[in-house]
């Protein structure tokens, strides 16, 4: 991880047990390095040095007051996040992704499409979630997260009783948590834990509600690979119950 060391002091935000694997893949090329050096600092979400809550509405100066704020946890290459941001220019989007190569792909989309409603958290998202106030997000996505398939690895899965409780806390009443995976075991794992979460309710009324993509779904590269390999994704949506 030393090759990814950031500004002094940011290492302390790393959790004891990371929910992600490697932080960097292929060597970045010149344009990618430029975007990381010049564009990322303007979009990066750094936490205040004290314990004050961070109001996400203040992260988007170009929007003045965003219509809503959506978060995507682990945005991968950023294709879903960029498509949603382009389709909803009045909504503020928070993308969390520690994988450097994924971040620079999103930066390319931000620059090429002139997206002004995206902010990026390129560290583990749990520290950010803990600093957000109650009922501040309208939607949270977790799409094709690392399944950590081996039994001894499953404690590293992002979905847990604690993480779902935290997502439920930051969602507004009626806000949505959307999860997609091509790993049946992880979909079942998520359903079990969501059923134990007293503030979330599964919105499905029929089988098509979890076998068909969400209505405004632009797709992802990972989903395309899964379908090409014959794996059928599951799409789960949960709503935050009224307080």
C-alpha cells in the first residue's frame, strides 16, 4: 500500500479491517496521472479534522442546493455513477472507491462530459458514512461489490448488520438502498441481513422486481461481463421506513 500513500494524516482513516482488496492495478498513463494530480483534489471529499458532521449538500457549490444527494459505494470504473450524474444534473452524487484505476476512469468521464455534480471519496467509505448526519441521503447504491467468496473472507463483505444500520441511518424516510450482484450467495447474504435491519424494507412484490434491472439502470461493465459468462444478476431494492 505504500505506493498509494496520500497526503500526511490520511492513513489514519484506513479501517482495521478493509472491505476492499488491492488499491492499484495497471500503471497510470500520462493523462490519467494528470487527472489524478489536477482534477481529483478539487473533487475529493476529505473529512474535517474534528468530529463535526459533514452535510453532503454543502459539497456541490455548482448546484447551490441539490435536488437530492445520492451515493454509490464502490463505483468501480464509474460508468453507472457518470451515467446517473449526466442524466440527473440537479442531483449531487458522492462516489466512494479506493481503487485508483477506477477513480481515474471516473475522472475521465467527469472531464469529458463536463460533469459538475460529482464528488469523490477515494478512501474507505465507512469513515465518511460515520460523519454524515441522520436522514441526509436520498439513495445509496452498492453494485457488484467484491463477494469475498471464501468462507474465511466473508467477514470482509461490505454488507453487514452494522453497515446496513448505518445506511438506514443516513437515508431519508422513503430513501432507497439498491444492491446488485451476480453472486447468488451474496444476494442471499444481503437479504438475510436486510431482513434483520428494522429500518429497511424490501420493496419487491414479484420475482421480476429482483431479476430485472432497476427502471433507470444504465448498466455496468462488470454486469456485461457477468451476463456474457452466463451469470444472472440479482437486483435488490430496500426502502427506509418512516422514523
